[in-house]
């Protein structure tokens, strides 16, 4: 196939245009890639600096409270447990109120306290109350098991959950080893 001079010129102009466009495009993405990390870092440090409490309040909560268990003061848990007292006793042989007695609750089988009428949702739960389960449950009881009877908004602060879990751990004949 033979091209006329004009066709050749036109073709090379087109190719040149594509090359310029391409180089520009690649150049732009390189510059962007270069710029991204510092601005992302800035955004992140601004976030952590501004709202440390907020990060601790992450709704999933998993991990946060567990990390605090070793450092939190168990006496703080006595105070937090005041929020639970309208429905729970924690002492040995304590009676069931709106919720079950919580003596030995940390580590015991879920929904297993004698004489308490658990919801069918709770009766369907498997396993024992380990630290992670308690952390998740207490951060948002309603979301933990749909249809359960514990009408409590939840403890948004990881330090509150850690404190009350540590307190409950002590309310037992054989406290569950810390994670
Ligand atoms: C408004 C009443 C109410 C409040 C307040 C409340 N609970 Fe409960 N709690 C319940 C009920 C009711 C159940 C049983 C749920 C079911 O059967 O669906 C329960 C279940 C539990 C269980 C599981 C016990 C088991 O034997 O499986 C734990 C642990 C628990 N609550 C801890 C707490 C803690 C800690 C607090 C305070 C931070 C708290 N609850 C606040 C009513 C309450």
C-alpha cells in the first residue's frame, strides 16, 4: 500500500498528538502519585491529633478494649457497672432482675444462668462469653444479636468496656485468664 505525502504528514501529526497526549497523561499520573502520600499522611495525622477519643469509640470496638484490659483500673469498672445495675446483679448468688445475675459471666456459656428466661435469640447463641465477645456485645448490644432483650444503648468508650469487663472478670470463683 502506498501513502501520498499528505497522508504521511497527516499520519505523523496524529501520531505526534497521541504521543504528546500520552506523555502528558503519564506525567500527570506520576505527579499525582508523588503528591498523594504527604497529603494522605497529613489528613491522617490531623485526624488522630484532633480526635483521639473518637478513634477509641469505633463502633466495632473489636480489639480496642482488649488492648486496654491490662492497663485499666478495675475500680473504674465499679463505676461503669452502675449503668448495668438497674438490670443486673454481679455478686455471688445475686438475684436475676430484668437481666441475669452476672456472677462468673466472663467465660461462662452464653445464656446459661439458671432461672433466667433468656430470649430465644440469646438461647440460640453458641460458645462462651470470652473477652472479644463481651467487647463486641457491650459496644452495641442490639447489633450483636438481633432481637435480644438487653435494651441498653451500649458503652461507646473502649475504656469503659475494658473497665466493666475487668470488674466482671473479678466477680467469679475462677476468673478467666486475661487475653
Ligand atoms: C435495661 C436492662 C439492662 C441493662 C441496663 C443492661 N443489661 Fe445486660 N442484659 C439484660 C438482659 C435482659 C439480658 C438477657 C438478654 C436476652 O436474653 O436476650 C442481658 C444479658 C447480659 C449479658 C449476657 C449474660 C448471659 O448469661 O449470657 C451480659 C454479659 C450483660 N448483659 C452485661 C451487661 C453489662 C456489663 C451492662 C452494663 C454496661 C448491662 N448488661 C446492662 C438487660 C440489661
